[in-house]
C-alpha cells in the first residue's frame, strides 16, 4: 500500500472535522503513520516549487519536556503582549483560549511535535509553509491523529533554536503538537458562508 492509498477517509469528512486538538492520549504515533503525515505535508503547493521548508519532527520525551517549558513561557509572553497577565484575565466564556492555556501547560504530553521552519532566504517562504501545514493536519486527521497550529514568541526563539540546532537561514514558523485525541474530532464551527464570501462584487451574496 502507498501513502496515498492509506490516507483514505473521505476528503469532506477530513476537512469538516479537522478541529484543533489540544488534549492527547499518551499512545505513540507509529513511525509509518508519521511518515505518511510528513509525506503529505511535502506534497503541498508552494511558491515556484522551491519547497522552502524544513520540518523538525520531535519525538524524544526529554526534549519535548524542555520544549514544553519554553512553549509555556512563549504562550504567556504572547498573552502579556495582549494585556493578559494570568488565568484570571481570561473570561470563562473564552473556551478556545482556555483550552489553549491548558495546552500551554500540557504541551509535552503530545507524543510528537512538528516544528515547521521556513528557509528564510527564499522569497515567500513563510507563505509556502502554510499549505504544507494544512496538508499535514488533514493527513493526520485521516490517520485519526489530531493536533493544532501553534506559534512561539521572540522571547524564546534563541533558546528553541539552540535546543534543536536550527540554523540562521531558517525561521521557526509553527509548532504543531500531534497525538491521538483524548475525546473526539467534532465538526468545525465557522461563520455562515454568506458572511465571508461574495460573488463577482464585494457584498453580492453567494447562492
Ligand atoms: C496561524 C494560527 C496560529 C494559531 N496559534 C495557536 C496557538 O498558539 N495555540 C493554540 O492552542 N491554537 C492556535 N491556533 C489554533 C486556533 O486557535 C484554532 O484553529 C481556532 O480556534 C479554530 O478552532 P477549530 O479549528 O477547533 O474550530 C492557531 C491557528 C492558526 C491558523
């Protein structure tokens, strides 16, 4: 069987149920599954087919613990930039932010983290990694593996670079914790299409 044939849940189901997963079971992700996910990531469209990316797949539990500490610091640094200084500043109704906050202390519980880097010298590199990340998440969804896109913060960038030997020519763009979900993949909730899409002229409704 090929990677292509193993990624075989219906495309619609994958796209409509690929929600941010932030709580993970401890079960490891088998290497062949990880390979399928990464093979899908690198099939993504990208500017000029320059493939200006590098993916660091982090499995080592001790390194994940170190990264987890840095992730927590980065998450709170981002919140401080927004004027949020502690859990008490996050409204109870902000469920996605509360779930992101919990992830910030449980980051190392994800059995795998993929750090997505853009090769900074290539023009448009940042834009090119985005389709690769979506391919990665959809392939993961097909294998029953969940995850979410996260970002770090300038405050920890140097230490993360040192931890993984990231060269100066690369920029760390996203950090994706991955694992089998605790709980279910629910359906994705979004604004109605009419609110965000027009046909021919801004404001003219789609039928
Ligand atoms: C560019 C980008 C950055 C994100 N950063 C974070 C993050 O730092 N932490 C986090 O837990 N989720 C992060 N997310 C996930 C979003 O919060 C999530 O996709 C959004 O709330 C919609 O949730 P849903 O996909 O489960 O419907 C990010 C998503 C994107 C696209």
